[in-house]
């Protein structure tokens, strides 16, 4: 039995890998910079977690795995290397973790968590994703099986190490370009290599880059022609999307919008390689969404509060479309968006898209940038977003079902939706 230590174990991705290896019989420990809900839950599950990072955490472990956020000057990495312990980045650890498995590897700039979770509702196997599935109430569900449904990450090209049996790509919109030195050829070549390494490929063939791969054998989805008769259904204030896929008949999945139908369709086209069509049609109904993705926190007469992870203009624009449909169906008279920009680099690189993606919102509230460790850079939010006449706040507080802005204004009417990948989710939830 091997002992493995995770540096940065509180991250949503690394915690899933730690949980999986514990179920596989390894002795697991970890550390992080501060205590969080994730680290507390890991301790409840029997994993020793040290807060903060400390070189005494390195004992007699066989392997140390560290997150992408951990730098070479981390005291635990220094100690591990001093002792001659094998140290692996999350990316380099994947071949060891996923070896000899039938990996259903889902990649893409947007929608990969949702597609992975929908696929996991249909295909039997362990699940490792970068979000918490409401169906399983965790980011890692373990099942004794050779199958793994795995959310693969392109941000550091680690998807190239995911050993895909089936590779699913939702889209290949350029994102995390700083990792690829803004070299688009390098970025797209990574996607091409990822797909070539799989036995079966399922792609969104209307994506600008994926549409060029005509020489590659793949199951292709053309959303504009293959997904038809799309409609939204509300049951007990919960949203569902009903649609017809190709000649396979009608399906229904939790969520709202064309992007949900697209993600579900890719998952369906992958799953019918494993199970029969009617089982797919029934099992997809087990999907109940994922936390932080159009996550309905509370709803009452005339009011609803939603938390969404959207931190890129494409994601926010798609979710805003869903929000408008949901507000209309529930007769909510106003839409208020609260945005916590994520990273200075992403905000600056996509500034024009961010300015446009909130079109149609009745009120826009902007929080300070969640820097994710980046150095501060100047962005003139007042001028760039002036057409919205935005309100700027430093924090929000959950008070009962409602939201208080800087202890001076209460949001208790209409649809209130928060966007961001930083700590806005905890503020919205009162955690």
C-alpha cells in the first residue's frame, strides 16, 4: 500500500483525485493554505489534512502530488525533494491514477463539468469531476468498475494525460491562453492530440476549430440541425429542457437552454456506445444539476436566488439566456446580475465580451476582481460598463433568503443571479 500526500488538497480538482485514490486503497494525507468546507469534509472522510502548508507534513510518503497553484518555493515541495520523495504535478500524476482504466474523458472550454455529470448519470463507473454533482453530492463518486467518467482540463494541457477511451469535446474556444504563450497553433494542436489519443471521439462539430477536423473519425453533433423541438418545462419551480436528438427520439434533462441540450446530447451520443438507447433515455433523468451551475439556492413568490460559476463571457451569455427564460416562466419581474470578475488577465483578455454578455440585465452589480494570486492591474470598470450604470460593492451578505449589499441595500425581488469562480459562491450561500 502506498502513501500519497496532496499539496493543495482543498482544490476542487485535487480533492477529487485524493478521494478516488483513498477508495482505491492508498493512504492519503494533504495540506492547504487555509481551512475550507472541502478540507473539513476530507477530514470527516478520514484524510489527515494540515493547515497551513508545513514541512512537517512530509513524513514517509511515497509520492507527493501538488496542484497547479503550488509553486516550487512551497515548503512541503522543498522538504519532499530534499528527502528524495517522488513529486508529481497534478498533470503528471494522471497517468499513474488513470492507468489501465476505460476513461470517458470530457474536455472543452465550457460545459465540461455539466457534460461529465450528465454522462455519469447514464454510464456506470467512478466519477471524477471539477464540480459537485447534486446526484452524488460530491465531486468524486466511487464504483468498483473499470470505467471512469473524468473531467479533463485543458488549462495546463493535463487532458493530454487523461488516457481517453472515449474523448468528448464540447468546444475548443481559446481559454487559458497564457499557459500556451498565446500560441493558437499550440493550443489547437493540444486538442487535436487529445482527440487522436482516444478510441472513440464525440465532438461538437459546429465549433469553429472542431469543424475543421473532417479527416478525423468521430461521432459528430451538429446542434443547429441535430437538436430540435427544444422547449423548457417547469415542475415544482425546477427547470427541465426537453428536446429531440437526431432520430433517437425525445429526451429530457434538468436545466435550461440550448447549451444544456448540447451538453446532454454529447453525453447521450457517448453513452449509447455503452448502454442501450432506452436505458439512456431513462437514466439521464437522474441528473439533477451540479452545484454552482445555475444552482437555484432559494425561490419564493416573486423571487429567486441563483449561483452560477460562469467566469467567461461565453458562459455568462448562455446562462443569461437561461435566466431570462426562467424569469419569464416564473413571472419574475426583474433580473439582477452580481458579477465577481475572476482574474485580471481573463477580464482584460475578454473585456469586450464581458461588456456585451450582460445585455438584457435590469441591474448589474460589480464586485472587486478575484485575483486568484495575480498582481493587480488597472481596469476602468466605471467607463467600460457605463451603459449598464452598474453599482459597485465590496461584499454581499446572505440574510435569510435574501441578499444584502454592503449592509446598505437589500435584494429581495425578482431573479438575482451571481456569477464568478471566486468566493462569491460562499457569500451567496452565507457560508
